[in-house]
C-alpha cells in the first residue's frame, strides 16, 4: 500500500570484522514507510479491517505499532485510538498525533495501558487490535523470513557448495543460522519463525534458523523464564528500562507459543541449534553504547530498541554461542532522535562565531583566523603498529568508532620507534610478529630510551605465544590481546580493546 516490505539486507562488513563474523547481515527495516517492521503488520491488519468494514479501532502500543497503524489507518479512513504509556518519547507521541490518531497518554505500565485500552474498546464496542493474537499481524511478519532467504541466496548462493543449480529455481534460497531481534511482545519472532518453518516444510530452505530474542535487563520476562527453563513467563510488574519500545512486562501466551515452536523445530531436526534458539538480556547502557558504535562503524542510526539486539549479538559472540562461521541476520529499526542527547552529551559541535564585521574587513583571512582560534580539545594520541594494512585499518576503525583519538600508524618496527619519538603517543598498540624489527625489538628500544620508556603498550598477536615469549613480555606491556578477538575477555575479565584503552588513558 505504501512501499512496506522489500527492505534491503545489508552486509555489515565493519561490525562483522570487529566481531570476527564474515556473514553478518542487517535487515534494514528503518526503510519502511514509518521506519519500523510494524509497517508490515499495519499494512495487512488495516487492510483486513477495511475489508471487514471496521470504521474505528483501538490499540495500545509501546510506540512503533501506534505510528505504523496510524499511517495506514489514516490512508484507509479509519479512526484510531492509541493508548500510549507516558514512557513513550514525546517525538513518537507527536508523530502518532500527526496522522490524526487520538492519542491517550496513560501514566502506567504498558500492560496496564493495554488493559485500559481493551476496556475502552469493549465499552464503546470498537475493534481492538490484539497483536500476537491477530492473524493478519502474525502472518505479515512471515514476509521478513521470505525476503531474508531470497537475499541471502543472492549474497551466498554462487559460492555456496550446497547450491543445487538443477532444481529449477533461478537462485537458491538460503536460511541464516541466526535471526536476532529485540523482543517486547514477541509478535515479530513469532511470525518470522513461522515464516521460516513453512518455507522449510515446503522444501524451499534446508534449515530453520535459531531465534535469538534480546530484551533489556529491566524488562526481561522471557529471558528469566528461559533461564529457569519455564514455559510460562512470569510478568515483570514494574519494568525498569528507559527503552519504552521494549517495556512489555507480561508477554503472556506469546512466549509459550514461541518457545514451543522453537523447541519443536530443534527436536524435529529443522533447526541445528539446541532448543531452537536463546533469550538473552543486555543493559540499557550497553544498548546506548552499541547504538553509537553501530552508527559510527556502519553508518546506521537505529533506535535504542534495535541497538538492544546488536548489544545482544555482541554478547552472544563473546559467549561463543554465535560462532564465527554462522550466517547471522539482525532486524534493525527506527531512528536515534529520542536519545541523541544522551549519547552525544553537550559537546558534539564546535561553535564558530564569525562577526559580520570580520567578514567585511578581511573576507578570507577573517574566517581562517576564526577557524584556527576555535579551540579543539586535546585528544589522546595512539600509535598503531602492524605490518599488515588490513589489521591496522581494523584497529583504527574500532578506535575511531569509540572515541576521538588522534591516531598514528606505523607499518614496521623501525617506523614504530621513530614515530614513538616524534609523536609522543599516550599509548602504543603493537603487533609482535613483523619482519626484520619485530615487536620484541620495538619493546626493547622503547624501554631503553627515557623518552619512550613510560609509554604503555598493548601487544596484539595472531598466534599463541610460547612460554619463553611470554616471559620476554612480562612486566613490559600493559595487556596482551589476540587478533580478531578484540571483544573477548582476558584473564582479568576485561573485555574490549577500547575499554582497555580508556582504562590506560584515564
Ligand atoms: C516492536 C519492536 C520491537 C519488539 O518487537 P516484538 O516482536 O513486538 O517483540 C523491537 N524493536 C523495535 C524497534 C520495535 O519496533
């Protein structure tokens, strides 16, 4: 009706490199008419309303459902009432209202708002949108599965040894190993899982992906139930999260249904992962940090609720639940607007005030001198030493995504020693295995010169070190990290190259 569905599947090369995942894909649902995968659901559900002659309807929403249904209801000429909790960001509430929907702000939890909306609909004898109990809503989400297998076939089909060119299909359809989504009510994964299962049953794909449902720690009823091996989720009565989209405290029957379907697909050998998937929780803070990193690494600005899924991805890779060779698809939605102030702070722009007088007097020099007078803060200086440009570029990218570092690069030991003297870095990230002057020799040279002997060094290495090599490093370096595993924990429980660096530069 309005261009819903058919969103691009984006190969996340940079984030994938950082996580060591070659086949990480992002289903970019931001590109739907109202920027979330709720457009699929709204399109089909409102069409069904229209066919059924419904003229006025009621729903409760954590934000995105109300926005999507408002747009489609407006087009269909159906009057809509949206009950939103006061947690929903003001920007989203206004967007709902713009479409002509009657917004009812409820100062209560989402579950309570839902009950009030239901009572209201019953009293007035209006249609009530029942979310995961509404057939069109669930069925619409199957299209996500259809598009994913089609696009993965295009990405992976040609080089894939499993491709059977003689089966009469133009291109093979390929299911991912994992489908990740942040989960609130659970309608998305319920429909997507159904879509994959039906494709499997029709013989169109060879496996059903494992589902990873990610919730916020402050509202994780599914995760709690899953970890306790319970098939009924106990409601979280007072959700504690700033991420309103994910504040369904009581998923009710949907969790049970989803879990049953996931287990069944594993038991019947359709899904290769035990139990058919996993539920995991991350903190709001982890989500915000991941959101900023994703924007800087991939150029994708997503809403906090989607960042929860990416934070979950990082956790599952670290815990080695998602393996390096797995094909992974993450559902991505929304926009950062509502929390940009939180992640950027106050100093995100440099103010440059040029008076009209300066312009008149010295047109060009005036602007230049004003520019050079603008004070830029001093950022920590980091020297990255590695003989392969790919490895240097990866480290540089990771650092750039996490802070405003001033970065220097050296491609061999000799250059490293020179730049350490010339640039006086606050920190050196050093590759050990380089031809001619190797990392050990660089360390010796740095230690022997009083101008460089106090610069902290993080050593990165591609191989396991011998006992003798480890002994040589003892006391001379700050940390040892394995290449390709910058996100793994070391013995101190520290994880993440950038947190190591922040620690050192404090
Ligand atoms: C709706 C929504 C969710 C939660 O999806 P459910 O399938 O309803 O659990 C997660 N993230 C975003 C951005 C959403 O809009």
